[in-house]
């Protein structure tokens, strides 16, 4: 069986107590941090200084999801801050190949995100530059939205492209992932799962992480 990773998003957690919220999910494979700028998405969260403080307070795998304009200008700094993985949106990157290389050169995994309506095919040839592809399963900007089934065929096509590279490139899904939808994502070829409201609205978030992992089989 494929190794499945659960990386909860703290977007809908208590943002005034980030270290405390991260310590509630010891079974997780990382913590997904949603950076929003009110330009790329109509919402605003936190930026580099907050991520630098989180880095000082936890050994957790930091999975940064940048939902910001001018990704080229900002993404390398998050790698420099010590994040293990930095995801930029291809819709916000001027030079995605150069940017992926800059992230890797700073010691982080390079990852590229696609909004639900953005096709993967134009980026097939740059897959070897990436350590992960993030496929949004809601329009980015907010937690608690309904999972978009229409992304499932793109997950399948991305899995085929990853196979062709012969490399171990993770496929992450983000948005509306829950006990109801995670099986479909895994069956389509995802191996890394962001869940925000499903984890942090649960009575026992760490148990939910394990329950989600139990359902993510392919
Ligand atoms: C949405 C963010 C997601 C969000 C997921 O734009 O990128 O990471 O927190 O939240 P849920 O799991 O509630 O859809
Ligand atoms: Zn996210």
C-alpha cells in the first residue's frame, strides 16, 4: 500500500494559539499553514514573521501553502525560514521552474498548487522540478467549503504524469477533505491530504487524523 500522509490545516483552529493547536495533532505528518494576502484570494491570514515564530516553537513538518500574489518574490523566504515544504500557486508565479529551483536550493521541498479549474497538462514537462503537486478541491480562500468532485479526474491524470516521471512526487489534495470524501481522493491517486475543519471541529483532532488515515487507502 502507498504511504498516506495527513497534513491538517490550522486555518479553522484558534489562530491566537497556533503552537497549542499544533500540539493537539501529534499523529499528523505535518501541519499545513495557509498564507493568504487578500490579493490572490479574498481573505487574509498571516505571513512570514508568524511562520518564523512557529518554526521556533515546533519540530513539526511545516507544509506552507502560499495563496499570495507575487509568489516568486516571497516563496524562497519561507524555505529559508526552515519550512520543510513550500507550495506556490502556478496562477501566481511568473517563472514556476525558476521558483521551484530556488525553493529546493534553500533546502525545502518544492510544490506547485493548481486551482480547481487550472489544468495540469501544460505543466507535464516540469513535473521533475517538483516534490509535490497540490490540487485544490475547493476554490482557495476559506475553510469549510464543499468538496468539488469535478477535480477527481485531474487527480487521476496527475497520478499518471507522476508515474511517467519515475520519481516520488507527492499529490496533495486540499479543500473539503473529510471522512466522506477522502476515500475518493485516495482512489484517484492522492497520497497527501489536507483537512482543516474536519480535524479541528472534531472533539478529538488527533483521533480524527488517525481515522482519516485509516480511510485513505489505495
Ligand atoms: C483553503 C485552504 C485550505 C483550508 C481547508 O483555501 O487552502 O487549506 O484550510 O479547509 P477545509 O478542510 O475545511 O476545506
Ligand atoms: Zn491550504
